[in-house]
């Protein structure tokens, strides 16, 4: 048999393979085309019959709703170098205050724990959770440990979180994300935001194909799924669950919310929540600020509203092997475990989208094989076209009208796919990425094919999809320069100023009681002066410092700040000018987020200065304690015997020695800074005095309060004794 006979036999076999591939691609193409029709019909209907009659929702309205407590859950196994910057950036930039970040770490991962500890030391709303079992376990197992820690924290702080948010350690969150969740969490049980990967080099097709897939998935497919079936698959990041949803998952799982054997616990939970009749929503919410409008250029190719949606940004794998590993985990979880865990429902629409989820197990293989087959046929056609007297091998296919029709229809669907992909990538990323998405479709097919092969091999080797082990993906976090410039620690600043030595700092950190601020401990033990401490705090905060007279603040300035606001942030107003706003005084650093929150409540611009130790504390006692306060200098014998200079020194000593009852309660009752911070958030608009509020919430007992008051009285200096000491020194 000649090579020609062998080749013709091969082509005949290939012919029937082409038939099979064409039919499968036709079915998949019709499926995708149906989604396209649904999306564009809905898009134009809303454009011409909804948006022309109703204005877009103004993002400023997100500030109207009172801040509900929200918990962010971040699993972290071997995420040193990533989780710290992520938690720090979120804690510094989120335009929201009533939230806490819970980072799940492992007992055998000290590097990640150390990094999280550093962030926790600077931000009282960041918590480290250590899982019960050594890592690596599954992401679901880590999340279950985090949920348990959240409920323990709630019991300590006497409150309940309204929403539970999923994030990965590499996520860069939108500053408005929590405000959007806050706006929706009472009405929706699963809220999913779009994910838009960061771009790398234009030649990096591996990470680039994630851009293409997420742009189309979260720009078109998921919105159509929500509109038709009312079900939204969680992306595992940027997902907020209501308290109702978490409670239901805990009841259903006998105290375990996330299925530890599932590799895609996020996808699994989205279906479980829908099965219980709860509400799910996918939110594309643009925040178009005047600055954004000004910077936007029509030549960029980006859509102004589409490119300004509140979303999650992160880097995706940029090597072939890591992408295949990650996608094979998704395929095992969604296709193989999904078929085992979730039976077909009574809803045709839900079954349709389950089919779409699971068809990837076939189309990932078919798409790659089709590329190989049609590449061969294309090369044969090219040889025939360039040869003078060629063998007409492709004539085998020429007398097959049905095959010709199939190929033409599939060619139409392919062109449509390219156009759809281009439109959705360009809308967010612009012209360049839109055009790059076309060749990246081929590379994406290759990645998906090998991911499917790996997933099949894993399932066959284990004999059960639920026994496939978790396979972690290595993460990158973007370098954001100024946005996460580190705040120097007070101890290091004091060393740089020459106020203390490294040996003194190490000893102080070791001996300092829990709940007591380092600066307060150093000052109380006469290791630093109030002058050096105020300089250090001002340098850390990058603001000025000033000596104020705490009992000489005008009534007008006092009424500017509410009682709850004053105690919540430890502030008093010391100046107000209509063109410059309110000048605040604080003894501690105030974050930009805190300043923004204060500014919104006062409805004017705010700035602040650092005051000497004790000055704000005595002002808070005098004006915001709810109790009668008398100037301690009034009626004190022999105070007038001191000259002006000595009077100022004695008074400065007395003020410097003032202790916050909250700090003593934190120390004596072992209340963590995180718990105390949450308590103060709850107190902000409460009419009770602070001590009555703490008693009412059962944060402390009457006996503990009495003991703390006694401790406060012992620690604070006696003005009469200071006067006597000053007079004796003059003799």
C-alpha cells in the first residue's frame, strides 16, 4: 500500500471525525449564540425603554445607609509577601469603617503568621485566625475555621455581622466595595461582583487569556444567567453572603458552612443558596466620578461606565503549568464534583445553566481537537493551492453538502465568538487588549485542553472526584507604591529620635500589659518624655503637633462633635473656619478612611493635629462623659502659691497622667483592641453614657467597672500632691 493510499484512508477517517466535531461545535455554538441573543436583547431593551426613563443610580446614595458590620474572610496558606500587603491596602483604602478582616493561617506556616501579625498590630480591625489542622488543607476548611473565629469575636464584642465576604490574599478590592454590599445585604443573600484580572506584558498570552474569559463571563454570561435562572455562581472572591445564608449553610452542614471536600466551594455554595429559595444578585455597578469622566478618552476604546464598575482586581497565573493546575481544579470542582453533588433540579432554566457549566468537560477537548484537525486541513489546502499539479485530497469533502453547511454555520458562530470576545474585552481594557483577545482564543483552547486532561487523569486515578486533593495556586500582589507606603512603628521612630534604645524598646514590648498602648507604657514608666512622644506620633501621622488647653474649648466647637464621634475616634474640635473646615485634635494617628468618615458626618472638610498626652482625654472627660465635670484646679489649696511657670508645669504633669477608662478596661478585662474598636462603632449614635453603654451591652460587669475606676484613680496623679512636690522643690 502506497503512502497515498494510507493518507487517503486517514483523510476518510478524519472526515467522520470532522462530522462529529462539527455537530458538537454546532450544538455548543447554538448554546452560546442563545446567550448572546438574550444579552443583547436585554441590553437594548434596557437602553431604550428603561434607562431613557429612569436615571442611573447615583453612587453617592451608597453613603446614605448606616454602616452595617461586615466580615472579610481571607484564607492564606503560604501567602507571605502577598497577604500582608493585601490586608494593609484594604485596611487603609476601603471607604468604609464598620468591617473586620479575618485572615486564616496555619500552625505550620510561621512566615505568613508573622506577616499577618504585623498588620494586626497596626490595624485593630484585622484579625489572625490559626486553623486547627496543619496546612495545606482545602480552602473550604480554612474558611470554616475563619467562620468559627468570626462567631467567637461576635460573642466577645456583643454584636452580629450582617455580611460575610470572600476574598483571596492576592485581591485588590475596590474602595467602594463594602458600601455596595452594605446597600444590598439586607435584601440579597449572595452578592457577586465582577472580576477583572490585571494585565501583564502584551506577549503574556497565558495570563492574558484570563482577561478575555472573565471579561466575557462577567460582562455577559453571568448577567444573563441571573436574569433567566435567578442563580449566580460565586467567583470565590468578591462574594458577599448575608447572615441568613451563612446561618442556613451552618444548619444544613451541622455547623460546617463550606464543604471541605469540594475544590470549588464557592460554586457549590451558590447552588445551595439558590436551592433554598434565597436571593442572589450579580452587580455591575459603575462609579463614574468627575475625575473619571475627565480622564476618560473615547480614543482608548473603553466604555466609560463599563470600565468604572466596582470590581475585584488581581493577577492570574502567567505560566502554562500554573494555569493548567488552577483550571484543572476548577474543572474537577465544577464538572465532575458538580455532577456528583448537585442533581438536576425541577427548573428548566437552572438545568440549562448546569448543562452549560458541565459542557466544558467536552468542549475543552473538542475545541482543541478541532484546532488540530482544521489546521491539518488548512495545510493540505495550502499545499494544493501552491502546487502546480497537486493531488486533490480535499475533494473527499467536496461532495458533502451537509458537511459544507455545518462548516459554514460553525464558521459563522466562530466569527461571532471572536466579535463577542472583542467587544467585552475592549469595553474594560481598551483597543489593544481587545485585538489581542483574538489570537489568545487559540492559546486559551490549548490551556483548557491540557487542564481538562489533567482533571480527567486526577479523577480516574483517585476513583472519585471528591477525593481529588486541593492544589494551591501561587499568587502575586501588584506593587502599588504610594498606596501602601508603610507607616513607621512608634517604637522605631522613638529610636530614630534618640528617645529610647533598641534594648529599652524590646523590653517595653515584652513587659507592656496587653491592651496598653506602647507610648502610654513608655511615658508612664518615664522612659520617654511627653515632648518626644508627641513628636513621634506626629511624625508617624505625618501631621503637625500642638499644645492645647483642653478645658478652654469653646461651646461652639464642642457642639460640632457628637459624643459618640468624640469617643469613637478620640477627638475634639479645636478650630473651625468655613473655608478650611474643622481642625481636630487627637493623641493618635487617624487613618484617611476615618477622616473621610468624620468629614461625611460633619459635612465639611476636616484635618487634624496631634496633641500632647492626656490633653484630649481630659477634654473628653470634661465635655463628653455625660457627667458633671469641674476644673481640677478650682478650689485646690496652694495652687495660687505657685508662679505662672510652675502652675503650667504642674498642670502639664497632671494632664499627662490622665488615663483613658477604655484603655484600663481593655487591659483589666482583657478586651482586645479589635473588640473595643467594634464596641465604639456601636456606641457612636447611642444616647447612653459610655460606661452605661458598656454595661447595657454586657461587655463588662458592674464589678469590673468599679475595679477599673479604682485602677484609674490610682494611676492618675493627685493634683494636690503635685502642688506639694512643686512647693517643696522651691524651698
